[in-house]
């Protein structure tokens, strides 16, 4: 009786182990499209972080990981020819009042705005040029104002020409800010890094205060061993007001920044290119109106930061929250490119993401970073709209 029972236990354990081994081998090596896609996305997501790569390296052979990463790094770059879009500088000098507001904030569905104004008559007490609506915190009540793209408007700052909308999709939640005065967009550095580029970064509230920023998002990547980086050693080129203050990484990285005429470019580092303010990261999302990233593009699902520009010079600043169940998991770089394209971007580039991703406006955070601090990590710099 005991022998029979022991045989059954041994048989069960053997079947269980065999099943587990078969499932593992299938998950790691199968070429079935659905399984391969899930496996690659898992590897991409783990390996595109500094502190969680062990989630892949502990369980998946190096050869499999290497194949996925090599596929990412060898992705073909689709370059635009410079003629894929027409620059349209806005001419609003002769417009006033509602006509000006409608033209300047052309993303807004005015029927929805009028309903909001009917319920909140004080919003127009100082005229259309001074409208200020700020319901941009994650938990704020929705305004009911929508864009023509169907997204909820969370902030309208007519005086400073800023619009912030909520962008949502399957598994993600974030904010897209549209800064309509590109001349006020620049790079702001942490105070300690202005004298010594290997000092210490700051959280975004301190960065915004120090640089007199009304709106800001995180920008450059930085050395982040085991996820404990303090933002003090940025990676990639940083140009602030025409001065190169950190050297370029080169290789597959892209310079994204504004020239002295406030036009954005996304291109490989070029020492002869005169940029006013810029940082360097990857991958490119849109170049000269041509989308560069589809799907995960080898970068997995993460919290994201991206910056771009429309053909009329409006600057787009995107943050997607992530790593938070029942709120926002994160998104792919391809989905970021889709959001940017939906709002008219002709140039766009991915920036440092993960736990660094955060947006700050009007002295408060408007996104929810994937870290316990409401104002996010210590970071080296910001892309900002000055007050």
C-alpha cells in the first residue's frame, strides 16, 4: 500500500516536472507567433531597465536575450527627406477674444468648452486671453472639455499658451502637454550640476523652482546602478542655451532639441548643427513626419517620456505613467509615436522613462511616477516652459 502510494507521488512529481520543463522550453524557444511576441516583450521590458534586468537574465538563456536585444539595436532607421511636412508658423496677430482662443487652442472641441463655460461662468471673467483652468492632478474631477481627438482636457492656460490633456489607452494613462510658445521651451539643469556635471540631481519640484519653470518633464538619462542613481551623472549630450555641457553618447542615440528659430530636429549628433537647447536619447519616434517606431520596437512596456513638435511649432511633452496595476502599466514606444502622430507631431523622440517619468505644472505633479515620492526621482535636468 505504502509502495503504491510512493509510486503515485513519484509519478505525480515526474509528470509535474516534465510538464514544467516542456512549458519552460516552449516559452523560451517556441516560434509560435503569440508565444514569441510575449517572450520578446517580456525580455525587452526587463532589459530596458537598469535595475530589473535580472527578471530576464535569471531565467532566460543569454543567447535568447542577446538575439532579442540585437534585433532592437539593429532596427532600421527610416529617415525623412525633409519634405514630408510643411512648416506652418501661426499667424494670430490680428485675432482677439474667442477668435484668438479658437485658433490658438485649435485642439479643443469648442462645443464641450462652451458647456464648461456655461457651468463655470467665472472662467471667462477676464476674457479668453486669460482663461485658466487647472484640473490636472490625477485625481481631479474631469472638466468635460475634450479635444477633437476625444481626450479629456485637464488644463487650459491661455496666458501662458499651455494645454494639457489626459491620454488613455489599453493599459496606460498619462498626460500630453502642448506648449504653444516654442521660444519659452528650454533645458533646465539641477542647481548642483550647473557647476559640476557630476554633482547631484534634484527632484522635479526643486528643478522647476530653481529654473523658474511653469511646466516641466524629465529629460536626460543618467547613471543608475541598481536603480539607486541620484541623477548626478547624466548620459548623452546636453545643450543649454547654445552651450554643450555634457558630451554626446553618439552611436544609436539621437539629438532632440530646438534651434535658434525654435524648430525641433531629431537626428544623430552633428557637431556642425547649431542647437539652442537639446538632449540626447533614443529611440526616435518621428522624423520629418515619418514615424520611426511601431509596436514595442525592442523596448518593451514601460512608463514613458517623450517630446515632439507640430508643424506649427507647438511643442508636445508626453508622460505615460506605468508599473501601477489598476491604473497604468505603461506603454510601448510605438504607442507613444501613435499619440504624438495623432496630435500632429512631425518630429518626436523618446526620452528617459521608467521611474524617472514625471510631469510637473503650476507647482504640482500632474502624473503619478512609479516610485514612492510624489515628485519623483532625483534627475539631472528637465525640458521646461519658463514662466
